[in-house]
C-alpha cells in the first residue's frame, strides 16, 4: 500500500485539471450564447420585425380599402349607413393613421418605410371619399346620400352610434 503524506498530497495536481476544463467549457458556452443573442437582436430580429410590420401594414390598408368599398351599396339612393371596421390598434408597436382623399386611401405610420397608399374602386354614384382615422379609436365608414351622389367618410365611431359592438355592424 502506498502511504500518503502531506507533501505528496500537495504535489499532486491532478484535481486541478477537471476544474480548469469545466471553467473553460462554461466560458466558451457563455461567449457562444452572448454572440448568438447579440447577433439576433442586433440584426436578424429587428429586420424580421420590420418585414412583418410591412406585411401587417399592407394587409391593414387592403382590409380598410375593401371595407370602404363594400360599405357602399350598389345602385343605392337614400343611403345613411355606418359600418364599423376592425383594424389593428398598432403596427410594430406604434399608432398609425388612415386618410381618405378623393379616390385614394393612405396609411401614415411614424416609420416611413411602412407607409402605403391604395386607389379605391368606387361606383360612379360616389362623389367624395374623405376623412381620417387614428388607430387608437374604433374605425367606421359612413355613407350618406347627398344631392350629387353618395358621400363616404372614414372616421372614429362614437359610443352612441355603435349598435352591438361587433365589427361590420351596419346602422341605418
């Protein structure tokens, strides 16, 4: 049997190798995770969020245009209607604005890359499409009969004018 003395135990450095090895493994994993997180949040994630927000903006504009176009009854006279439109409150965490002017509908966003414009397909009876809607308010499309034809206005709904609170509800 081998005898162990204090001097032989102090000279034995085998226990140091596993500790150094594990410390280096932890350091390498930490460096790898740090590089991965900084790469994703520094480049890939913001680019993805902007691309996704661009798609949401396009869909929001297309949905709003479609709701404006379908709120106008074909061959109608004596119309007085209000249609609620369900649209997202924010795009990429920021409020936006829809503006109607003549025969176009525009989306104005604080990030200019997300702005958009679409031409409305309107019947001949429509003489004007105007209005503005802020995304923090419920949106409505109002169609009124005027002397020259139908006037369409987009805007915010009043609590008194909503019928059942459902998107697409029509009041006559």
